[in-house]
C-alpha cells in the first residue's frame, strides 16, 4: 500500500500546530510500541486513555453549544481556522443533523511515518486516535461514521458526525 499524506498548506502557525500534534503522536506511537514490546496490550491501554481524553474534550465542546446535537453549533465549537488549515479540512456538508468533514493531511500519520512505523500499524494507530473523536461525538449526543482514512491508503479521511 502506498500512503499519500502530502501537505499543501504551509504557514508559520500551521507549522507550529503540526509540530505540536506530531510531538503528541510521537508519544502515542512510541508508547504503543513500548507496551507491545513489553508484552502488554498496548492497543487496549491506548484506546482507554484516548477515549477518556475525547470525553474530556467533548464535555468542553458541549458546554460551548446551546444544543450540542445541532451539528451547526458543534461545527463552530469543534472546528476552527487553524485546525482546518492544519489538517487541510473541507466541510462538505453542514446542517442541523449532519457535519461531514474531509481531511486531506494528517500530522499524526506524518509523525508515525517519520518513526518508520509500518503501514498496518499506522492504520491501527489512526483508528485508536479516532477513539477520541468518537468519544467527543458521544459526549455531544452524536454518532461518528469514519469511512475513509489516509492511513488506510485513501485519498482523504472522511468523518461524518450526525444525529
């Protein structure tokens, strides 16, 4: 599989933000790897911690919305210009019931690739990281469908938050 994760946006703030995200993804990747090498269930530990992180963030986003299940309000709380540039996001659908977002670049995947992590493990780490977004959706009273991911070799990541 040939994973294409190419940045088309460069800006000082975006580069700083990507660097911070890559730093955290490096921790995640190396922690997962160390747990597996020690014979522990690195996936279970990582999923538990990342899900808990998502719940923390989800509660914060929920507090910012009068109606957390309104996807228009959720989009305003969840997405901002810096994040949109960092992940090269496009909102492809937005109404009260649906928020569809496509990610054209992933700094987490970039970090894992720089560590030399194989494609299969990158896809697994991506899915684990998405547990945070799944927990955010849960806190908001929404569902999250994740169909395509760059880490699986798709052109973009497709996230669909909905009622």
